[in-house]
């Protein structure tokens, strides 16, 4: 059984919840962000719900688990908890943070402190799960030293009736647990913008436009993947933040900076930190072609990558017949490096030569 302790970690004090926390708990649990990612919370969340949670927390402690109120300077900042360890010494962790305390490292600090404490008190393994769209929780897990282990597909039903995918993390007793910052940092201000083109992370609101673009004949002609459904497009857009934080890829919508209209898609993929290399790929709707949009988008992404990441080499592969893409890369400072013969599958079942390009970090 875990001891009913008070934990100090930097400016945070973690202690068992008290009735005096109830009003702040109501405000936190009624917040739209909390409600979005905690689908089992009653809505609206009322004082009786908060007081009931405080009373039940004593039962959690008596049953071998732990529930802490997170405080900073005496002010309630959130909750963090552990389930009772199972037969194999495995406990589950979770947290939520008050709106005023977000984006300050509260969740990662509290999650690390509670996990360290639990592992020191006999727990062998602590597991944590975060929904793929919950970027704040994903980031907190990485910063708290948790190691990503896989996905639970359609694991829980959200308030809108949709089943969501969850990323599974864990920490083990005795293993190193360094804080991990994303290899591909999130965009400062949420966008890259040169006054003509604006790039924003792909979001579910882009799914329909993205799906329609992929079905456009001039785009589909050079696609190397099978046609995707609209549902596939929505799933892809929901994964943007997770892919970004985990260093797998950075996907952005290309927009007209003036109107905000969706113009296309650009991504960094096949990210290889050991090589300092990533591949760039892109597509543009016909109505926005001939205006330099994609050249600008490529230059924005490459400039961001060289300024904000450790990448030193950005490569691209293009169908030998895709003259428009070749022109974009040449204007964006890429140099042709070679040809992979008959590499790229075409929709008609034939294969095309793949022309390879690269741009290096400036010396």
C-alpha cells in the first residue's frame, strides 16, 4: 500500500485532496478542454461531484492507490493520481491541470514526481495513456520521462460518440527517464507565414479539403499510395500533433495568407535523427498553381527546419515526369542528386523513375 504522503517538487506541493479544493475543481472540470479529454466527467460538473471525489479519495488511498491535489503557492493547480498496483506491480497514472496553470510544466512536473515516488515505494511499472489529439498530455508524458510503447486503437468513446485512439506510455523502476523535448518543435505562434502563404498544422477541419485534393486527377496521378477515404483523411489530421511531438513527421496545410483558404498540403516525413535528414513532400490544388505558392511553402518549411531542428539535409523524391515539382525544388534551392530507376508505383500499375533532390543546411 502506498503511504499517504505529501510530495514536494520545485514550486509544486502534492497533497491529498481536501474539501477546500472543491470550488477550484469545479472550475477545472467544467473547462471545455478538460471536458473534451475526460469524457467520463459529469457535465456540468457541480460542487457535489467535487466533494464526492474528495470523499472517495480516502477510499482510493485505503485501496492501495493514490490521489493528489497539485498546488503551487498554496493555490490549487490540478489533480494527479495512481491506481492501486496490480498483482505484477503495475499502476496507472493520470492527471488534469487547472486552466490557469497550463503551459507552465505543471503536468510534467507532477507526473514525474508522483511516478518517481511510486517507483521508490515498490511499484514496478507506471503506465500512462493520452488521446492522440491531446497534445498537452502527450508533451507532458515525454517531459516526465515516460517512454512511448504503442497505440490503443479506438480505446475509448468521446462525448461526440466517436471512439478515439490512445498513445500508451510507461516508466519502469530503475531505468533512466530523461525529459524528452520534441525533435520537431511545435510552430511558434502556430504558423509559418510570409505574407502570401501561411502554413498551419493539419487539423480535422482540413480533412474534407485534403481528401478532395488527393482525389483531384493531377494530384492522384503522382500519388504512390492507394486512394484514401474521407474517414482516413480525418484520422490522419487527428494524428498531426502526435506525429509532430513524437518526431515522426510534421504535416501542414498550405493556405492563402489573405483569405485563409486551403490551398494544399506539405510535410516533412521519413525523419532520421541519426542522419539529420528528412524528406519533404507536397501537393497543391489546381486553382492555386502558377502563383509561386508551393515554392514559398517549401522555402518556409526548409527555413524553419534548419533554424529550429537539428536537421542538416532535406531530400525530395519526384516522378521523372513531374516537371512542375522539379521546378518548385529548383526554385527553392534543391539540387538534383540522382535517379532511382523504376521505384515509384503509378496508379496504372507501371513504375516511374524517382528523381532525387536535396538541400543542405547552409555552412
